[in-house]
C-alpha cells in the first residue's frame, strides 16, 4: 500500500492559487443535508467507480456528510480516502458517518479547492461531486486537483446542469423557482449550469485526455416526488438560499412561500416526473 497523504503543504508549481470567493448558495440547513445524505457512490459516482483499484489513495473534495466518501473507501480497502470540505462542522459529520460505517481507511480535513494543502502528485484519484458549480474559479480548482494527482491518476468531477432540469406537468411556480435559483447562485459567485461546462473548464485547466459523460437522477414515484419536492420547498423558505434570495433583493418572503407551495402542489400530481441531468468528466493526468 502507498504511504498515506501528508497534511503538509508544498509550493504549487504555478503562482500561488487564489482563495475561494464564492458563497455556498445552499448552506447546510437540514433540508440540504437531507439531500446530501441520500447520495451514494452508486447513484452519484458510477462514472468513476469502475476506475478504482483496491490500493488507491483518493481525495474526495466537498465531501459534505460523507456518504459518497465512505462508499469510495469501501471500494479501496487497501488504500485510503481523504475527505475534505470547506465547512468544519460538516467535516465532523462525515467523520461520524465513517465511524458508523466502520471505515477505518479514512481521514478528514478542512480545505479550499482553490488552494489544497497537499504536496504535488499525492493522490491516485481526486474527486469532486457537485462542487465546481459553487466555487469562484472552477478552472483554478481543476488545476489544483490536477496538481495533487499523481501522473497516471484521475481527476473526476460531476455537476448538475440546472437549465437542463426537466419536469412534468408544467408548473409556473417551478419556472419561477428555476429563474430565481439561477439569479441567486450567480450572485453568490457560482455557475448553476456547470454540467455542460465541465469539459471546457477541464481543457482550460490544461487537461487533454478527458472522458465526458452524462447521467441523471429521476424522481417519479410517490415517495421520490414527495421527498424531492419537500426538500426544495423547505430549502426555499428556511435555508441559506432563502436568506440570500431575500437579502440580495431577488425575492420577497411571500414570493418564496408561494414557490414552496408550488413545489408541494406539483408533487401531488400522480403523473409528475422530474429529471436532474449531470455532466461528468474523467481527466487523465
């Protein structure tokens, strides 16, 4: 087994990386974590899992509560997963989840993807799920991910593409929600239509060997619709997203409440269906 990654810093090969300037639109309200805890390697990183080997050292950036990270650790039993996030309290949740899952081959830290505190050529795989849409400089983030990846290793990223979200039946409240989300996310410094841009960002970051794919989440059963609409209804009125929307002058509390009601009304339709498309990249270093 390869030696575990050091937490000491090495000077980047280029100029000093920029620090994060964007605001995480969603925050970590319970309605957000409800969504994050649902994510697994199977439903959120299937494009990557076939590349993993038992001995690999993996860096999982933006690990959130750690459900994907712990799954990845199970796929590299002779290796190691380092799970990092920008929010210290969320890192602690990931640590607790790993302990509950019995994953001894994991470590945790707080990190800014624009300026990773790891030496060059440290990891076999560097992974980021739903991260690049929220950062101030996704190209710089990919450069840093590449810097800490060993030659022959992989940089992997998957991001949703909000403009391509599709649902039935038509619901004016959801149209208003999508327009509002775009405005709030971009005002926070992010790019909600990141999925379609991943390949372009990777090329700008210097990658030349890039596999580009796409996959979806789909919510169509009664339980799935209720879960998906419920978390967005709650998020619309009670999360950091709601605060950013009102404080930024993008919507009033009454308008947010109307959108939340629209989410719940949409989900009650027996033929309701919602698709979330994602772009994916596997970049060979």
